[in-house]
C-alpha cells in the first residue's frame, strides 16, 4: 500500500472512531480491508479508499472500523470485575437501593453485558429494577449481541450452573446456546461512538464497564471519554477498565480502588 494511502486510512479511522493506528499497522490494515475490497469488487487499496471517501457512505465507514478493530471478548472475561459487581450491588441493596443502571460501553458481541446481567440477576433476583445499556460502534457485533445466540465454545468459559441457569440449548442442525429471556430483557443495545462525547444519556449510572477499548485510543480521546464517564456516574459509582489498560498519566478525577477499578467520589 502506498504511504499516502495508509496516511489517509489512518486519518479516516481516527476521525471516525478515535482509533489510533500506530506506525506499524500497514500490514494489518492491508489484510483487514482485503475482505471489503473483495466484497465490493475493488482491486486496490486506493480504489477502496476512494470509494469510502467519495461515497459519503457512513455504513461503509462503520464496515471499515469493523474490519480494523478487534471484537475479541468472552463471557465473564476478567472475572474479578463480576465478583466486584456482585459485592457492590449487594452492599447497595442492603442500603435500600432498588434501581440499578450499568453501562457496558464497548459491548462487542454481547458477552460482557450478558455477563453483567447474569451477575446482577443472581445477586439481586428479579425484584429490583435493573437495566444494562450495551453500546458499540459496530453494527455487526450489535446484531450478534441482540441475537444472543452463541456456539458451544463461546459458553465454554461459563461454569455449568451458569450455563444451565441462563442459557437455553438449541439444536437446529448445529448446537447453539441462546441467552434466556430473563437475562436479555435487562439489556438494551445501541450504537454509540465513544470518541465523540457528549453522549445522549442522562445517568446517573451505578457502574460503567469500559474495557479493552481505550487501548486503541490516544490520550486525547481517552481523557475526553473518562471525563464523560465521570459526568454520567453517580457519586460513589464505579468504572471498570480492562486489566491491560492504565489510567495513569491522565488528568482524570477518579479514585483508584483496585488496579482496574476506580470510583467517582
Ligand atoms: C476488544 S472489544 C472489547 C469487548 C469487551 N468490552 C471486553 O472487554 O471483552 C473492543 C470493542 O470496542 C469497539 N469499539 C472500537 N472503537 C469504538 C468506538 N470509537 N466507539 C465504540 N466502540 C468502539 C469495537 O467495535 C469492539 O467491539
């Protein structure tokens, strides 16, 4: 790919999503856009760039972001966050709280918000008013999340009791596990671009999971996002970030309570 083409892809991706493609990402970009080029019958990266830039097609821009970003996720990933969520919900309920609002800010194909919903259902029962807002920039993963249907290897990380309680085994040719309605009805899925605050939500939120997405952003985008999450959280509310993500060096207002969990005071 020509250097100038790569620079323009870099600018497009950054302006659209805040994703910062470092210097050594040319091979990754070439490999990932190949699929879109074939789907659109285009021959060179320059043809595809021209298509994206000139069509003004937002949907194709989202497809490009989809191709570039990774959607890797799993049920109960970074399990200590779910244990923490259960502990804090139990504490708030004991103090009389009945309404709980949680945001899964980069929900990918749904494993994270459904794990949050399962944890809250197991901890709070069905008497409390619980809502989980699940957002992602990618319409493709949001459609998978809404379908709530997973291959056996995707649920392999859940313990047996969780699978029995929260999934329905379906056999339509292949075996799949569908998330039970009691869990699904707690989750609302919406498209949202985390690089463009302010967001159209009112809050106040009790807990925000914003995990394994900030690694793709530069300090400017990260900081704006952290300030917006801070605005939306209730005082005493918590933010969980990915274990590989560090907030050090950023001028945010959170208090760190554990390495990947912080609180709005
Ligand atoms: C690696 S997955 C993380 C999924 C989940 N949070 C977890 O930790 O397992 C990253 C997700 O961030 C989404 N993403 C990337 N840039 C985004 C943006 N600007 N706004 C919203 N979502 C974005 C991607 O589409 C992808 O689904």
